[in-house]
């Protein structure tokens, strides 16, 4: 007799031969085995081994539950761990309409649903299909080296996100959608381009466009929801060319982007739907108010335009200038402050003399997006630029760039004071003034300048400089002054993006006099900024979701209202004097992304808790208030519905009483014309009731 075979994968159902104990995946394989090995003998005893429940595993802390049925798994997560699931029922008129909606839904939610099995025909003629999350099932690595992607596309298990499609005989589509993913994060790197996106890229490739131009055309369309097409690279283009059976001549000749004509490059970009070029003046071309040798390029992507519209209303802007060494050009950048108090670049200008054309730069932005009603403008010690902003845009508060102050202080300390220890001591003391929120710092700056710097002969010259330049204007740079006037919870982070731009400009290998090459570098930098921003939003939303889970364990009796916009939450652990205070604020950001959907979509800016200390998140205490308000609103909706039902019942009673009185008085009416009018009115009432009944029956179906 043959040796006993190895047991199949425990994830699949198995049947066992009652004669020899061999295991098979289905009854057909068992029957073939009986015919060949046991002369067709069948004792009738077939043991069926149950599938092990390892596909759906609960990953919550302290829970080791495993399920085979997905509905039971979702119920477990929903009721035992209070996880909200987005489950919807939708109807479509045709298969094409459903596929179009599916593609838009996948692009909007950074997800993808695939059909791993064929379409099944039911007994009543309907067709059933299942779409699963593309990251479901198991991953088996076949690589022998180091993988470039840190996390595999497939996860160990099944994701809860599915689409159940039922196609009726008349062509109508009914779907049951579970849009909540469990067991993995939503990452753009695991997405694939949609059919429409691939067709657009294929069209550009077939036209013979340079790969870098195709990449820039895709990145110019980047929106706040970062998609897979926006991260297009040369490898993707090479794969598309291989499928098309073509080879771009640029790869054969090893032609670089620097060999391309800048005029031709920018002209093609201007013809794209999302044209990022706002103004272009090439060299040796006559243009009004410009010298023949002047070169200027101003550009803004669609995502940068969205950032201005989102954060620009009553926001904080910054204008900086830096030198592009190898390109022999100057770079002027307009920044806007986002919800994390981090500066984002929203417009670039490359020219050979930026100071002359700073007003022109602001005028071009004004023509593109209109007047900007900002809260503050951060610049170097440049009053002319501030006046230009006020005359072109709107009056704002002038704030001096802390980085500029820092550079000026370091340079002056090194020239006026020889003692390096004293230099470090003075520098550390002045740096403490920048981010200190205490109002007592206002007087401390004056006292330190007059009593320490000016009275010491060794520091007298530096003290005079610091007093004239910055101490007398501390309201333009110290956090203690800006906190209340600009509604800041912490000082603005200027260095992160500014340093990135400086590194790009000072790297001689990057920039060249070719403006198309420089634009390509900036598009890549913007993509990196958008990736970091999206990663930060995802991390904060995960913290918000975890805080919401913890808040469900606390009773609502701990919340005590102090006024219409203030609440006190008692702490059971007795910390912070036994309570924290929550104050209602106002969020001016359009479509804020840092929010909790389970608490009526409250964002991190609407409430301020005394325990947060400037951190942008939604703490457990704010979640407790959101859950309490949601329950109160549900109770109010139920009460209002009951009151409406009572009103409807009263109306029905009044109508019946009126009809009874009319029927009792009809015997006294003998005029034929009057009876005819009564009959017509009653027929109208009957038609209204019939139409209403048909509508209710249709909704019930």
C-alpha cells in the first residue's frame, strides 16, 4: 500500500477515505481514489473535517476570537468591541452604471474590490457575484532577496470589506456593500491605477511624449486625496509600454530631460486640463515690463490651489526667497499654514531677479484665485513686500520670520562677541523667547535687553542691535504675542518645508538653467510633502478612533454643562484637580480631515480640552461629550417622530369626523349641481389616497 500522504492545507475543507484514511479536498477526488485504489468499493462512511477558523481573527487587544462566518465576525467586532461598520444597500439601473460607481468609490476611498470567483446563477434566474478587498487572503513570498515594499499587498486573513452583487433578469443591479476595512491600513502604495487613468497615460505615451512629461502631467493633477496615478514613475511607464508592445525612443537614445526644449515642454503643459503654469516669460522674448534677458516661470498645481482655498480663508501665509545656485536663478515661494501649524508651499516663481517682480508674483496669484483675506503674512524684514500684499490682496498683520531673526542674531553674535560660551548663553536665552506662551515673557524680553545686554560692556553693541531690530518689535515674532491674536495652539513649524527647499536649491546636481528640469524636481518634492501629510492624517485619525473606543466605557453622568459652550468632565482617577474643561470653538477649515465620524463628524478644532495642551487630536473627554450629544440627539429625534405621529393621528380623526358630518348632511342637499361638485371633490380625495398607498407599497417592496 502507498505511503500516507501529507495532510492538505487546514484552511480548506477535507474529506477522508474510510478505507485507508487518505485526505482529499472534495468528494470527486475521493471517488476517483476509490475507483483506482479500492476497485470502486464505497462503505458509505465519509468523514468531513470542519474548516479551521483561522481566516477571520480578531486583532483587538486581549481578544483571541476566531471565526469562519464573516457575518458573525462583523457582529463580534460591532457589539463586543464597539466598531462601527459602514454597510449600505444600493441599486443601479445597469452593469455599466455599477462599474462606474465602483471605480469612483475605489478611487475616493483608496481601496480596490476584485472578483475572485465567477458569476453564479441562482434558481430564480438572478446572477450572484462577490467582490473582495484586493488585500484579502494570504501572501506567499517567492522572492529570494530583499523586498522593496515593506508591507505585502496580501494580509494574513480576510478583510471585512466586500461587495455582494445581485443582477436581476431586467438588468437592475442590487448590491450590499461593507465599506469598512479591518486587519490592515488604507495605503495608496497598494493601489492600482484605474482603467481611465491607464487610458490617459497610454494616450500620452502613444503620442511620443517624454516619460518625465507624462509623470509631470500626472502629478500636476494631484488633489488632497492622493491616488496611485499621482505616484507614477518611469517603471510604471515602462510596464505600460511593454504591454502595448512599443518602445519610447527616449529610452533608446538615452535622451535626458535637459535635452528637451523648455518652450515645447511648457507649451504642452499649458494644453493639459490641469494646467499648472500661471505665467511663463522665456529668454530673448519681448514682453511688457520685462527686459529681453529676463526669465520667469510661475506655476501652481491643482493640489496647491486646493490648499489655498482650504487654509487661506483667514489663514496665515508666508513668502520667502532663496537662491538656486547652479541654475543662476532665484526661487520665490508662497506658503500657507495647514491645520497642523506646518507651512505648505502653494506657488513657485523662478526668475533671474525676484525682488523686482515680487509684486508681479502676487498679481499673478490674485488673477488666478482672487483676493486672499488672510490673517497674517510672515516675511523677512521686508516692509515693501508687506505693503505690496496689502495693496494687492487685503490688509493683514505683519509677522517677522523667526528663521530670519535666528540667522541675523547668529551672524551678529559671531561678529560682536568673541566669547563663544557667552554667545551660546545669549542665543539660548533669546531662543526661549520664541516659543514661550507665557505673557510674562513680554516684560522679560525688555528687562533682559536693558538690564543684561546693554549694561555689559562685552554685549553692549549686540544689545543695542537687538533692541532696535527685534526687542522693540517683539509683538511681530514672539509666541506670547501671536498666540491670542492669531489663535495659535503652538508655534508655526517653518523649518520642515523650508529646509527641504533649501536642500534642493543648494544641491548643484539638481537644478540647471533648464526650467522644465527644475519644475520636474519641484513636482517630486510636492509629492513627498503630500505623502507625509497623508501619513500624518492617517496616524492622527487612528489615535482618534482608539480614543473613541476608550470613551465608550465612561458613563455620561461624568459630564456637567457649565454654559452653552463649556462643559466639565469629572475624572475618575482624580488627576488634574479631579476634572477637565471642554470649550466649544469654531473650525474655519473647509472639509476638515481630522475628525471622528462616530461622533457626528466632529473635528479636532471644534472642541478644546484642557488636557490636550496644544496637541491636535480628539481626546477621550471630547469623545465622551460627542457620544453624549449623539445619544441626546437620537432621543430628540425619537421624541419628535412620536410627536409627528400623534399629530398625524389627530388629523386622521378630524378628517373622519368631518366625513361623518358631511354624510349626515347629504340627505338635506337636493340640488344636482351641488351634489356633482361634492362628488368631484370626493373623487379627488380618493385619488390622493390611492397614489399615497401605491407609493408606500413601492417603498415596502
